[in-house]
């Protein structure tokens, strides 16, 4: 089962994004509740949302899900009358979790495979921002073995080691004209293998409110010996690099979440996330040949950013649960630093979903998330690209779970 | 059953939402403002004609900045725009140059392209263009010559636009461009009134700067005549004029310098520390970094040749035609400033839109400037801005000019002509 899941995950081209290149689609129940889930013990996805809550899950189980992500960005250069759109590309972030151990005991184990960072932005090869980027495919899949301990009947702690497998493929046009009149192109491709961790504490208070606090560490994705493929005029190619190194911080996230239970059938989850984006100061590429291209240090200067998420679940019938949520994510991107590979801005999240208990063991959950990213008009300090971006994303999702 | 229904409903909503989910930006209302672009004419010299790579040829004409502007004007009521294109089978026009390779030391090897010339006779004379005309750009024309009746017998680029043949042409350029009514004009003249002096190293008696007073008088005359729109009513046409760029910032004068020349010489003769030049006044002296050398000097391969090595000894100095010495450079700067002062004051006095091309091109000197992620600079060959002749622009360079004209027109007349996408245009073609 693990092998199949892993194979499935690695074989798929992943992603879209949810706050800059952070992806928040780690569980269908939680996604249907605007991504809240730190302070509640909903299901196996607690491995991601709060390892401390894993020991409070009433059953063991496995689940696998997918959230096909359709994201559309419009761009219009200032002064122009032409609106350009990114290409249609359905990204498919997947997630899988397993929780086992004795549900009556204090110690539980979990395994999570999920994609907390990624991006799949593809512009036309000759769009007006081609010299900044034509496409970016970025994915970091985290594999997280987890241990969770119920210290008392009301307090659980948990933690997991994160092994991150990353992939990056960045393409852009090079401002040198080939003999056929076309621009040159550059393609930078590399893999990363890095470590991090995820830890959380879960408390059921006497008032009935549950509280979760978690911290997912930063993972610094390092590309060593990545392939730099330059398609440039023959007369110049000898001066171009073939290899590069780069580093991308996948920032830490600290969260606090609350669970409220106004009735036996209703759960309200409220989350606040603090994403430590300030570590993303620059995107630097170091090349193995600097005769024709300098090493680049593109300033990003992100700042920390918060997200607020409120979700509700109602167990309408014994078999059917309805969910809805609303959220707001603040952009980490300061004015003058918006780039077309991640045209980020503050965004509103609206979500809904249903869960259906098909049998004693089988559950199916659907979610639908709508993200409306605010329009943003500015001039990039580094590239001079000046114009307005507007993005919307539509993300349906489904997961199947088996519990015992 | 109920859940089944809810599930189906959610799916249906999702599908409909995704199908209609393209984000929309606020729409732009096209407006011509207070101007009328129904017949736009472009008056000017080589820069207006699309001249590049040391020649006028079809691809250059197709990437002229007036054609770019006219194409964009169509969104706000602009009419057809006709360029005196060379025919496809004569697409090399006057002939031009291309970059063939680099030498072992990295110097560009520039070779002529003359496969499909549009030459119809000795002189050379070029194949005549007949038909509608909006781009009146004539390479080589000086403001000082726009009222010279014999000019059509002297400049083959002008001659090809006229019905007559030498020596029978008597139409002045100014009369020619205003012969048919028009509603809008661009005028970018004045560059050649100082350029010829500069590119001949101040050494050509035929290419002395146009006197400042003559320049002012003719600029006023041209502006007032153009504003009549080909008729007799002042204010019938609106327009845009432009300052002239300081040629001393172009690669024609900034690529070959005393340090680069000395470096080449010293590779073979390490003891040489000075180059000798003949100044405009006939003095022979050692060159300084304040003297300018012409781009064409390096490809002429003359330095160090001869019994007394050319340029390396005071007995055989570099001729004045290769050098714009410090004093000559001061003359160029002085005339450029004076001409530009005139252009600005005429624009202001007549409420014409003004492009400061001089200021614009200066932004790209040194390490240059990022344009939509592309580095654009006035570096020779690699800078994307200047074509292989080091004075005229690449299609990308012309597109930057077109956008500056468009912004200036929009600013003055409240129109909404859209800018062009600079990244769609090429720089120097590499082998």
C-alpha cells in the first residue's frame, strides 16, 4: 500500500499554490473547511495538521486523496490593451495518510505523504514576460513518519520526521536573438532531498474546546548540480553554463487551532497560521560558467504572512456530513516583488464539501475550494515588468478512506 | 438518495464555475482623445524609415517605429499606414550587414548582405516606390535640407519616392510630405545635422554642422507647415516631435576606445603606451581617453601597419577621419544641446507632444536597464538596443522608441493608444 501510494505520488506532475508557493490541500475534510484542522482530531490527515491529535483518533485508517487544481491568472502589461493568460494546466496534488496502533492505547503511529509546496505556472513561450519566466514547475513532496503520544486523557503530543523530495523546472527566454529571429531559451532543472520535522500538541480543555498548536519546520531545498540547458546562438554557447546550484527555503509554519463543539453533531474549527516567509530573501542561481551569464541573485524579500481559516462540519445524518469554510490568506510578497511565476496577493478562500459514510469501513469525502486572489498592479523592481495580475483558482477534491 | 442529490449538485456547480472562471481585468475604453489619427504621416530620417544594420532593407522597414505606432493607432481610429517597402525579391534594399562570427579574441565579424538589392542604376539609384505613402522617412536627410529643391537629385532614398528622375527633381522634402492632407504627424529630424560631422570624425567639409540659427528657423517652419495638415489652416493637424540622441553615447563612439585599442596593440607590442592622432585642427598629439574613436576604425585594421607603424608613432598618426577629438566632441555636444533646446521650445510653443529620445537612450548607457526581464543596454552587439552599425536601432530598440512616442501622444492628447510588446521584437541576430 505504501509503495503504491508513493509510486502514485512520484509519478504525477504536481501542483498549484495557495499562499505564494505554499500549498494547503492536505486533507479533503480540512480543505472543505477552508484548510482549518489544527485544533481538531478529524481524521488521518491529523498526521499533517497536528501530530499531537493523532493519538486521539478513534479508529485506525488509511486514506488517499487528490485535489485537481485549476488556476487561471490574467496579466495585462501597463499601457497595453492585451490581456494574457497562463496556459490551462490541471495540477494534481495528492495526499495519503495512514494511522495505526492500538486506538485504546496511548501510543499511535502515522505516516503521511503530502505536498506542502509547489507551483505549476505555464505562460505562453512568447508572452510579454518571457524573459522573466515562461514556466515553473516546482514540487516538494514530504514523507512524514509520525509518532503520537497521549500523555493524559486530555493532552496529546506528536512529532514526525520529514523527508522532502523536491523537483524544480524553471524556464525562461534569454534576451539573445538566434539566427532565425527567435529568442534563446534557458531551462534549469534539478532535484532536492532534504529533511525537516513536524510537531504538535493537542489539548482537550475542560470547557470542551480543543486546542492545537503545531510547528512545521523550514526545509531548505538545495539543488546541487542541477542541469542548466541554454538554447542560445552557437557562436556564444561555449560561454554558457551547463550546471547550477540553487537554494529555496520552504518556510516554517506555526499554527494554532481551536475546535468548538456547539452540539454533538457540529464541529467548528478555527485556525491561524503564521508562515515564516521572511527567510525567502532571494532566489540565487550559481552557475558553473560565468563567461556569458553572471550568477543571479533575484531579490524576493518576502515577509512573514498569516492565514486565517474557519470551517464548520455538520454530521447531518448518520451517513452524511456537510462542511463549509471561509478563509483569508495574507500575501508574503511586498510591493515591487510580485513575479509572474507566483503572482501572489491577498486572497479569499471559500470552501464546501460533503462526507459520505458508504459502509462501516469506507468513507468518501468531497471538497471544493475557491480562491480569489486580489488583483495587483505593480512594477517589479528587478525585471521592470509592469502590469496587473489577477488570479482565481478552482480546486475540487476527493478522498477515499478505510477505517478499522 | 438525498446525499446522492447533494453530491450531484455540488459537482454541477463546480463544473459550471470552472468553465466560466477566467479572471477579468478592468476593461479599457479606447479613446483618441483630442487628436485625430485618421491619416498619420511620419516625417524624419533613417530612424523613421527603419534603417538598421548599416542599410535600409525590408525587415528594418517592417519594424520601423512609425509603423508600430500606426498599427496601435488603429484601436483608436487610426487609418491605413503605407510604408515604401522594398519588394520581397529585393528585400535587401540598399544592402546591409550581418554578424557572421566572432574572431578568436571575441571581436565581431561583420559581413555585407547584398543578395537581393533594390538597385536600379548607378549611383546607386534604388527601385522606385509608387503608391500611397505614410512613412516619409528618408535616410540621410538633414533638417537643413528640407527646403532644398535639388535634394531629390542627391539622395537616392528620397529619389525613389519621387516620380521624377535626376536631374529633373525639384520638389522639396517639406513640400513633398505636405502635398496630401493628413491629421497627425511625427517629426524626428535634426539627427543628421550633427551626425555626419561626428561620424566623419569632423573631417568632412561637406558634413559640417547645420548652423544653429538655420536649424531654429527651419524647425519652426517645418512645425508650422506640418500643423496645417497639408492645407492652409493652422492647427489642422496635431503631432509629436522628438529630441535627437547624443550620438556620443552610441556604440559607434563608445565601443572602440583608447584602452581597447592599446590592449590590442600591447598584445603584440607590450612597450607601446600611446596612440597618436591627428586632431581636427591638424595637430598631432597622443590620444587621451577624452577623444572618441569611430567603431569602423577597428574593422579597418590599419593600426600598426606600414613601415612607420600607423598610429603608434607621431610620424604616422591616426588620421582625423577616425577620431572625434576632445574639441570636436565638444562641438557635437554643443550642437546637440542647442538643437534639442530648439526642439523643446518649438514643441512647447506649438503645444506639440514631445519625446525626449535623448534622455530615453541615455537610460540605457553603461550596464543598461531591465526591460521586462531582458537586459537592454547600449553595448555593441550584445546590448539588444543598437543594430550592427552602432547608430541605428534594432527592432527591439525601435519598439522602445515607439512606446515612448505612444506614451507622449497619449499624455498630450488624452488618447489611449496601446503600447507595443517590446519582447516581441528582436535584438542583434547571432550566428
